[in-house]
């Protein structure tokens, strides 16, 4: 049986296709429509997915009319699901799952755990904003939940807006800003908005409307640092609660809040093992809905599940570009499922040069303070970084760099790096690039960032490559 999972009519629309527990395809609408964080799935995405099979059943990631009730409660005049596609669903059975259950299923059914506590934290689903589930023997059962307007995600998003960024999209930028701030300056003010794990000052969906001070440029960084600090404290409070009421040592963490890599590192202080699926936000819930309908663990082999450019990974060409220009742009094979690039839609660069960070930020038209992630050979990672576990394949944790002077372009101002480890099985081509670079330089690390411009989706197909090369006069290796 082929199951189509759909997430749509919210930010980060996506679809996924599974057959008998195997993932055939998973992709983002934005990569096809070229609209960043596109709310609606487009025909081109369905056309690409259906090359791998046509669905017998459909799983939808939330319950639309339950969501409508919350939106109307919040002041929306009207709302109904919309799709920018001619795909006829009238003759295919559709099953709807709760928003948070889809998140939980995406995490649990892709994990290696049979027995785990599942924590979901985001802005808001239909009504639920935080939830704790038990995953046992392919069954997911709810233990506890909190509902709108209390929300970890809305708290963080409201302050994202306060410091001049776009809420529900640029929270990751505020996370980076926090490293440049003094958290103590506004800590007392910020923690009053989130005094304990089950209490908040008001509905953050409406923004921060009573901040008592004028906000100048450095204040934005100090506020970001205080918000990050308070979020981390309350996150650990919630995780300790989840461990206490579940009795579990394994954690599955999902929802948009699971993208906060600076906070995620602390999860290892509470749990023995942690799994965060590399697409934990709403886009990942198309796979979660499909897995929920399947009803048991699916085969997770990695995030390379989207549009296929084909070809052999251009190992030698990448190394040549790194030697000549210190930067290589690559688009090869299947696109990554999730917001981060892991080698198939990446800009790779030599991290030893302290000017590389500024050069790549300029290429991507990003703020100069924005950090970049290192990709490192897994078996040597602990020699370069303070690793909480041996393998971090999906840039989910910010850890201390042990040798920052040797790789300055992948170390943030606070001394941390958002590490991606690579072994030969995970990505043979990227592994060979790293290994050859290591043999030549003694450094098993490269800078890895997504192949896109700030505010635009990752490059996806051949047209994207052609347009990029014409506009920026830069060769992309395929």
C-alpha cells in the first residue's frame, strides 16, 4: 500500500510518499513554487512525487475544522484548507490526524527506539502547543498536553518579532544573535513573561506589547540572549517533567522548537539517548501523518528524499574548487528533506581561512554575524568538538569547539559549532571529500551551508542551477 502524507495550508507545506514502510519521496512545496515557506502544495511537487508511485490512501497532518475553531477564536474571519493543485482526492480515502500526533509519529516512527517519551513543542497546532506522549511497541499514547495560548514557540516567536525579525521564520537568526548578547542585562524582564513551566504572562500570538524600554541595536542582541537563556531553562524544566511522568530514558523531541540547536545540547543532561528527526517542524509532519497511518516504524536511511538531480557526487571537482577558490557550490543527487543542507544542496568551504565566513555570508546575502556549521568526519569529531554523543548527522546540537583557532570560520562568537558528522555509509561522496581534504590538510572539517540566498528556498532542480549560474556568474558542481 502506498500512503501519501500531506502537510498544507500552514507554513512549510510538504508531501511524503511511503510504501510498506519504505520512504519513496519527501519534499517541500517551496522548492518547486520558489516561494519561501510556501503555505500551499503545488502541482509540480505532486508530479515529482508521483513518479515514485500513486497513493492508495492519504494521511493529512491535522484536523482542519478543529484548527478552524481555534483560528476563529483567535480572531480570524474565515479559514478553510486550500491546495494549489489539480490532484483529485475525491476517490482516495483521507485520514486526518491531530497536529501534535503527526509530529510525534514523525519522530517516533523514524527513531530506533521502541520505548521512549515523545515531547512535542511548537507554536500551536489546532489547539495543542506542548505535549508529552509515550511510545511503546509501535503505539503512541498521550500523557499530558498544554493548549493555546500557552506556548513555548509563541513565546520565542514574539520576541523574534520584538527584535525586528520575521516571526515564524527567522527564529534561527535570533538564536544566532544570542551569542553576541549579554543575557544578564534583560534576564529579569524576560523571565517575567515566562515565570514557570506552566505559566506565561499573556497570549504571545499578539506579540510583545508592553516591553518597557527603547530598543537600540545592541539591545536586540542582549534581548535575544536573555530569551535564549529563559527558553533553555524552561525547556529543561519541561523535559525533567516529561522524564518524571514517563519514567523513560530515551527521548524523541519534535516540533519547531526542536530546531533550536543551542538548547538541544542540554537534552543530553536529562536523557541517555535523544532522537530529533532532521525535519522536526511542520514540513516533517507530512511524513509523520503517513507513518501514523502505516502504524509502525518506517525505514529511515537519511534525509535525501526529494527531487533527484541524478549524477555521481562530484568529489574531485569539489576538492579542486576548494583548492583554487576555497569555496565550492554543489547540487547533486536527491534534495534534503528538512530546512538544512547536508551535502546535496550545499556550499562547502575551507574553514581554516577566517575570511571565509564573511565571503560566504556575502554570497548568501546574510547578516555578517550569522554563524556557519562544520561538517566533520565522524570518527574524528571528538578530537575537534565536545561531543555529547558519537554521531550528530543532522546539525541538531551546538557544541564547544576544541580547536577554534584552526577552523575559525565554523566557530560562533560563543565558542560553539553546530556540528554535522559524516560517515561512509551516511554519505559516501561527502565522506570521500572530507577524507581527501583531511589527508591533504590535516583538518577533517569543512564549512557546510545551504545552497540558497537569504529569504529564498534551497536550490532544487536544473532550472535553479541555470538561473543561479547566470545571476551570480558562479559554477555549481553537479
